């Protein structure tokens, strides 16, 4: 049986590799390497709030194992969400890493625009390789659709690497449409912004 639950710090060890797998090349570039990204995520997941906090993730449990996760955000996020995200970065990264993150932040904001008033955005949707193809991602996406309706958002948006063909095929089955394509010059990745009307 597959269950969707609120994330907690007790699931840190399982959530970190899932978040990292959702955007491995980008996160490695942002934080300096895959190892540094994993170290930062292990710190950030344990925080009380913020973009990478376990409590901001919904997790999928199957066979008593953490097998998937997703995070959602929208325009009505509490101030603690943004403050905690910045704090987790500022208290963990070295001055050199901070300077790098600050320097590329304008590129990231342009590449991944925040959701508008009528949008629900999601990210970090990831499923363990040994549990892919058994409905975990669909269950998580069904939860996102319910949340969008509950929050009275009429559009769901996400950004995905154009090279991630498995993810694109999955979203196409759900009727997501590509609305923008943008290049992240430092890694030469093209990201597609997809949306779904609900």
C-alpha cells in the first residue's frame, strides 16, 4: 500500500538523495559539487522550514520505505519559508560558496520565475529507482492536483530539464503543456516550464 505523508526530519537520509536526484546537475553547479550539494541538503532538510526542509515535503511511503517526495509552493507562503531558506544557506555555506550562489541567483530567478497568484508550483518530485513505474509519481501528482484545487489555484507549474525524457513523457501523459524554454548558460541545460490547468 502506498501512503502520502507529511515529511519529518526522521526521513532526512531518504529525502536528501531524492531531492538531489530531482536536479543533480543543477544542484551540483549551485553548491560546487554533488558532494557539497548533498552536504548542504542534509543540513537544510533538518531545518524547521525553508525550500529544502523535510516539513515542506510530502513523502511517499511503500513497504515501510520512503520511496518518493515532492515539494510545493505558491504566492501565499509564510515569511518563515523564505527566511528559513536564506538562513539555511547563510549558516552552512562557506563565504566562497555564498558569493557563488549570490552571483548566480539572478540567473536562477530568471530561469525559474516564482508562481503567480493563480499558480501552484512544485519541485523535487523524485522516486527511488527501484520503485519507479509502480504509480508513486502519479500518486504524488494526484496530491498536487488536490492541493491546487483546495488552494483555489487554477494552474500547476513546474520546470524540468529538457534532457529528462522519462519525466517529460510522464508529464505529457498528465496533459502538461510546455509554455517556455530557457537556457541555463553555466551548465548548458535547457529547462522547460510546463503547466497544467486544473
